[in-house]
C-alpha cells in the first residue's frame, strides 16, 4: 500500500500547503494531495509543489467537474503534469448539490451520465492529446498543442455503483472517503475491479482518504474530528457512504489511537483491497504539535511496509 498525506485546501496559506508536499517528500511518503473546495486551486498548488520537490507524487483530491469544462481541465492537468516532471495524478469528482447547484447555479442532475461523459472527453485528452466525442452533456472535438505533454493518470471519486463502473471502465481508479474495510471489501473493490476487467483495463487504483491522529487520548481525538469534519456528515452523498459502513458521523471512521492501533486500522484497509492510504492528519489536545509529529513518524514508518 502506498502512503500519502492530504493538505487541507481552506485555511493554510499557499506557502504552508506547498511545504506539506516538501515535508512529505523529505519524510519518504509516496504522495501528497491537494483539496479543492473554497481555498486555493488544487492543480495550481500541485504545479507549484512540483517545482519544490523531485520525487513525490502530487495529486488533487479532488477537483470538481461541474465548475470546469473537461477540455480546460485536461489542458491544466497536462500543464501541471509538465510542471511536476510527470508526477501528477488528476483526481476529479462531481462534488455535491449544495456546492454545484446552490452556490454555482449549475443544475446538479444526471450525475452518473455527467461523470461518464466528462471522463469520455477528459481521459483521451490527458492520455493522447486529442478527442472526438458527442454525447448528451458534451460535444467536444479538438486537440491540445503542448509539446512537452505526458500522459496523466485520472482518478474519480466514485461512491455509487454507476460511478464505480465508470471509474473502472474509463479512469485509472477511485478516491474514496468516509468508508472503512467492510465497504471497501464488499462494495467498492469488487465493483470497480469487475468493471476494469470487463473493459480489458489494468487493475484499478483504490485510494482511501480518512482523518488520522496518533494519540493516546482517543476520546479527545474523536471530539476533535467531530468538530473538524462535521460539515462532511451533513452532505447526502457522504451520509449514504457512512450508512453503508455502519456509521452515522464522520468522526466514527477517523483512524485514531496509539501507533499500534493506527497501524492495525491502516493494515485493515490494505487487507480489504485499498492500494493507497491518504491521511488527513489533524492535531489533538494541548500537545497538538506532538500529536502531529507522532502521526508523521508513523506514516514514514509505514512506507513500503503495508
């Protein structure tokens, strides 16, 4: 299992987020991911982090599809791939109705069809540099003119069966959140793997992103997670995911405990079929810096060993 870390997109400054990628590389982690909600542009962050690092994979988790035409998303992704020297992975997703329809004023409907057609335009452009597609949502014919273009990997935040099928058939894998070993093993991995096999494609990547804190005060960690991630539990898409795992609130799925317990939980994700773990590291208690230091040290020790 590959071990990565997520840099929160709203709060830390641009410089601080790029420093997360630098630190992650120095600690030997496999990847660093940037979010895209109300803060900095995730692809720009990845491109800038690429200039400050040499080895680590840099990705978006995730950039929203409804706010950016797939041709323009592909153009920026290939540019970011060039800026990072071929270390960029584009994670995209349709986001949520409250963000797309209520905030942007864009109809949030036929989401499964939107994602399938979006990928049908995006993937050929980032892999081959050209596309000719005519569907219900998109009609796109064109090519990128980027001399130093390299193929770019694409992941999709796929939670429902239709989305998992599209991820397996058209993308390189999925980025999951607010899920645990039970649902990974029984719902996500079988569906996306079957779709990829039926399409004659390689085994898909299954990235799991969850809050993580190494601490002896589990109760305090759950309370902090409840405050930090409360908004996610109010989104219908995530409520369904939590229910499938047998949880009701995001903090129930936070990976917390001492080093042995946290390692056990991450290994359980790997055993269930996850190929990557992306940590949302968060501080706990009065010794916040000490908690984060223990978290980073644990992640470093897991690289290549899970």
